[in-house]
């Protein structure tokens, strides 16, 4: 007697043969990098010419760098120089120690900050932005400006100018 999984395969093959089902070929659109209508300022090179979010797209990389609640504020506080965990907690009193530790760990994993152990007793740690972390400054400034504009004129930015 055939095994149950073999019977299932045979039944599937018979049902497909009875319907005269054939495999369909997917037609592909032209490669995204070959499109002629890319906005050269928004998409200056082939790395950003995608139809879906790709991990190596520069915009996705920048968004991932600042992603996460409190991340932009931690980055902002470190822009002026290195600081200790307790100093960051004082300047960001609403963040829990657990969340601050997590944000610092993630930023370190992304090579956006370094953690320096300061010798002595008690041992201390100082967090400093790397050059890549400092490179986020213009992005943070522009995010702030854009957010302020969106906040002051919400209807104009969602779907064009508001009816007047």
C-alpha cells in the first residue's frame, strides 16, 4: 500500500492533469534603474531606484539609523560631545534606564557611537558619536524643520495646498 504522502502527490497530479493546468510565466517590468522619469535630486543613482524598500537603499539606511522611539533625542544629546549614562538620563528624564541602555546598544551596533571605559573607581563609561553618527546631524536638522512645517500647516502637506 502506498504511503499517504505519495497518494496525496498522485491525487494532486491527477487533478492538475484533468484541468489541463499549465504553469504561467511572470512578465517582468523593465528594470527600475532603466526608468527615464526618476527625479535626479530624490534618486541620484541606481542604489535608490527600487520598487520596494531594500536594505542597501541609502534612504532605508538613513531611516534605520534614526529609527526607534527616543533615538533621535539620544543622538541630539550626543551631538555636542560625549556623555555618561547618568548625564544622558538627567538631560532626558522621561526615558527609562532600560530604554536608554537599549538605544545606546543599538546605536553602538550600528557604528554610530562608541562606548569608552574610563579607568578609575568607580568605573565609568562615556558614549561618543562616531563620524557616522555625526553625519546624521543634517538629517536630524531637516527632520526637525520638516516636522515644524507639517505641524504648522497640516492640510497643505498632506494633499497639496488647502482650499482657500
